[in-house]
């Protein structure tokens, strides 16, 4: 999922590692605990696969004038202090800026349209794909929403059986009931998204024929307040 998130962000603009981490944590909200120890190996892996490339270096790296070796420890320390003093103030350390490649665009499409791997967090995987769903083909976007709705419907049925069972005490039952209410809310939200997607996909076809009064009435009935 991290590869998908990185490629999705780079598809929008070139970014350096710090900005990628910030946007993963603050904007997508799905990688709150992402560290540079996880991010940079992923970037290196994508770079080795030619999915991303280094576009340029942010900032400037200035080389201080070299000093001859003195042959003594005190002399070397003095030379180091001199080199530091000679370096211009306000210079920035060079930082890699990453961009997505054509191969990266193909990999992004494959990852985005793939089914969720077994054993993954369904909610997290779905949330990440939904964040980049504008890049999916209309039918694939609709399939993503319907697949998530089916997952939640199965979960709701399981939780309803648990609530009706005799093994839960009042507190455990209350917790499961809270979960079923949240699942029902998510299903209703998905129903609205699915209906909206279906209407958008039907719109181009309706533009190909002369509108009738009945069409307008039907369309108005399908609009949620």
C-alpha cells in the first residue's frame, strides 16, 4: 500500500522525501506512524524498479575550499574550523526530489485497480484507493465501491448474529451494537457514492438523445437532498 500511496502523490507533482512523508501523514491520514525508516527504503525500491526517478536536488550544496593536511591533530581541527568558517552561511543540504516515470504510471494503475491483498486492513486499503479513485476508469471505480459495500454487508450480517446470541453480556453487546451502527452508516454512505457514480456514467448516454419531460422527472427523483 505504501508504494501505491507514494506513486499516487508523485503523479500529482514532484516531491522530496520530507514532503511525501508530510502528505502521507497529514493529507491522506492513512500513514500516521510512517517514518523515514520505512519511506526511504520504499523510495529506493521504486527507484530500482524504475518507477520513480530523481528529478533534481533541492537547495545547493557548496564545497568549502580544501586545506592542506598539517600532520597534527590540533592542526587538523584548526583546518576543519577554518573550512566551516569559509562555507557561505544559509546554504541548504541537498535533498532528492522524486518524480514518477512512465513505468511508475503503469505500476500505479496496476496497484490501484488490483483487488485488496488477503490479510490486509480492508478499510485502510479501500480508503487509499478511494483517495486516488479519480484515476480509475468509471467501471473500475464503481466496482471498487460495490466491492467495499459487499464486504461491509457481510460484516454487518456477522455482527447482527453476535448481537442476537446469548454469549455476550450487556457491555460486550453494547460494543458490538455500536459497531453495527457504524457499519450501517458506512453502507448508507457507499450507497450514495454508488448511486452518484451510476448517474455520472449514465449522463453521457442521455445526452445523445432528445430530452423528454419524463427524463427530467426521473432524474429529479434520483437526486438526494
